[in-house]
C-alpha cells in the first residue's frame, strides 16, 4: 500500500488518518510513537559472492526486536541518527513554546521516522481556525537527512512524508556526516523561521477578512486562481467556477462577504470536492491531490493571490468575458 506502514511501523495521532491505521492516543509521545531505540552493530558485507567481516561496516538495529532498520554503512562516511536525538531536537527546537505533536511514527519498516508539530499559536481569522505544521523528518536508510519543514501537510504515512520532503519549505537540515548532534542544532533556527512564516500567513488572511468584496469580484478572482495561465475556459471550467462561487456564499463558515470567504471557498473545494474519481479510490485520490497534488498547488496559489487581488480579479474578468462571448 502507498502508506508503507509495515508490521513493525506505527503511526500515532490524535485522530484517525486517511489510511485508517492510526493508533489514536490522547497525547503523542516518544514512548508511544517510537517504542524502541537504534544501535549500531558490526555487519558483514558481500563481496565477490562471499560474506566478509570488516570492522568498518555497521548496521542499525532496533533494540526491541534486534532487526535492522537500514542498510549497512561505513561510519567514516555516514553518521546515523537515533530516536533519542530525534526527540531531543524536538524539545530543544520548541524550547519554552507550547506545542502539540499531532502525529509521529515510522514507515518503510522503521527506515523513516517523522513527527508533525502543531504549535499552540494556531490562529483564527473570522471564526476559522488555520493550521500549519512543523514537520521533523529523518531516516535510517539514507533517503532523507534530519530536517525541519514548514508545510500544511500533517505527516501520517510515507506519501505525506515524501510530500513534505518534496514540497514543504525546508527550514533547517543536518546531513548524516560528521558530528550530527552539533550540526542538528540548526533545527532551532528553523523554529524562528516557522513562526515568522506563520505570522505572514496570519497577516495575509486577516487583511483578506477585513476587505469586503462583491460576489462578482469573488467569481472573477476564483476563476483566475483556479484556471491559472489558461487562455480560455471550457464549459467544465465554468461549472467549477459556479461551484466555487457557491462556496464563497454558502461554504462552511462563509457568508459571501469578504475576500477570505473567496479563499475559503477555494480551499474547501480543493480539499473535499476537486476529485471526481468514483468509488473507493476517490478518498485517497482526493487526499493526494489536496495535500501535495494539483489541488494543493491551487490552494497555495490562492494564498499568494490574496496579496494581488486586483490583478487576479482583472484576469478572471477577462477569462469570463471570453467564455461569455462564445456562447
């Protein structure tokens, strides 16, 4: 399965994830999410069809079952991490700030570990709660460095791990070389960047809430954001714009009054309704699109477009006039 949560893996969270495999707990802790440590053990390697025992090759194994969590490595060129270091960095990075680990665990047979942190300073604008995550990622198989990323993605599986790794904004990174403990201190600086970014988003949304707009303006803005760089609209585009405009007026928490209502209509549609694939696969398809696919791109574009409202309204008006003239 795409979640790659194997028998030895566990994803702990405060609520059930899309895959339905979450160990739901009232508090996500190291002891629950990662009930093991890793330690290096000498490892024979194969050369010319024979196993050779050389002191310079090691392999990380889990202390609870003695099974490997990564491939052989040479300590002269690779510095492995540990569960203890991973959680110590979370504590040091967050320091005296209030925060909640909402998801943590491992995937790929414990070769990748993660934690998604929701800071208590999540904020509300117009009675709507907005959440962003500080994702701490690491691997024992060399596929990811120890790093912090700012994202709207809560990591709950290998898909979301990769999504945050590829699309989230990298704030700090410690490669698996040299003294990993010292270099990992850069994670603390990532927290400052995280809060700075959160403040920028909060300001953008607050300004959007304070600026009223007409339904016609919202329709134009939505048309431009949802159909970025298109020269003309199809009938399917027009129908989608009609639904987006409806959500501007009637979406959850919306009243069809301000620019934030337009943005929320956009995000509601691309979080829950953009995938038209029928059947069981729709849930996963929607999740992928919303969190790191086309719909996620539209939502991110919408946030940027709030700061350039008039330009997008003008572009949307051009697009809508073009389709009207062809009817």
